[in-house]
């Protein structure tokens, strides 16, 4: 059996071995609890002063659920799957999203995935998000997120994918789409 790649970072960050976490889970009867119930107990166990407490709560909980076979890597608590592809760019956040919108409107591979429904774009000073539905009912979210140096990253995510195989296909598709998009994008002069 391969080792879950989440375990090393969990051990380093929480200063507990995986065996100690497993003993904790046994002690709270975690096998009989749902995801939310386990997460609440882990959250309390990490304590108030723990940096990024919510994120590490989810990491520990998901790693445990994978350990007991309740879910496989990439699987969400609702049984569906999610994949993301992220790439840094030389563009600013607003320009990146403007160019993504133009690209997505005319790209056959993007349009093939979409259900033909409404595309919604919303934003703040922290991110701009383009979202819609895919033909399989999953959600497609493309986000432009600023970086410290005035540039931005593009993150393409598909959430609610029905199977591991479809998730692998979605990851390959979005990797190709994002790379093709970025190959044609040059910063404005």
C-alpha cells in the first residue's frame, strides 16, 4: 500500500505522528462519524492558536477518510471528484481574466465541456472568478488570482466530476486548455 502524500506534511505541521492521529481517531470513534463530525473534533483538538487551523483540520480529516477507505484521493465528501490546474502568468489579474474570457468564448475544447448555460463572472480585489456548468453537471470555475509582484495566476477547477476516470480526463483536458491559452497570451505593451 502506498503512503498518502498528505501524511508527511500533517505530521510536520501538527507535531504528531500519523499513529498518534490514528489513536485520536479511534478514541473519538471516527469510523462511525461523518466528515463534518470528524472535522469538528479535529478542529477542537488542534486548538485556538493553530495557524491555518481550518485547512489543517480538513487535511487531517481527509487523510483519515482515505486511510479507512471511505474516500480515494481526489474524492470529495459528497462522493464526486475535483481537479485543478494552476499556472503563473506575467499578466495582471484583470487583464488575465479579460483574455481568458475572450479565449474561452472562442475555444472549441472549452465550449465542448460547457453545458451552454450562463457564464457568470464576479470579482473582488483578491480574485476574479469565471464560472459555469459542464455538460456532466459539474461546475467549472476559472479564477484569476493576484500574486505579490503585480502578476496573476490562472486556476482552472472542475468540481463535482462523477468518477475517478472522468476526473483524470478533466485534469488532462484543463491542463491542455490552460497551456494552450497561456501559449497565446502575451502581456500588453
